C-alpha cells in the first residue's frame, strides 16, 4: 500500500479519494474583452497542452467565442464579425 490519504464513503466499502487521484487547483482568473474577429492571447506560466490544464469561461454563453490551450498561454478567439466578446476565464490545473 502506498503512503498518503485515503477517504472512504460512509458505507465503508467505496473509496471516495485515493492516493492516485488528482485534485483540481485554481491557478488564475482573467477578465477582459476580445474585439470582433480577433484573438486575445494570455500568458500563463507553466501552462501546457498535456491534458492537465483546464479553462472555464464564466462570462456568458457565446457561440462565437472559443478557447484553446497552448504552451505557456491560452487564446480567446472571437469569430463574430460585428460584436466584441467579453470573457471571465478561470484557469485551473487538474
């Protein structure tokens, strides 16, 4: 058995948290606006596209805005040709 914390459910048989589980860690929060037909690039130290980073835009649902994780940065792209797109992005590590 590995060293670490293991949490069991009240029934005593189901493991709720194990030493091999990963917990989400909040990293940063960014707000701003991306102009029509533009891309905003935001630098985040250590960020990579290895599947251990996540983004959540809490501004509002926008069909024209998209997010992409890159090496040391992420991009917020607005494909709407008429309106700017505000963003409120939570960055977290999985």
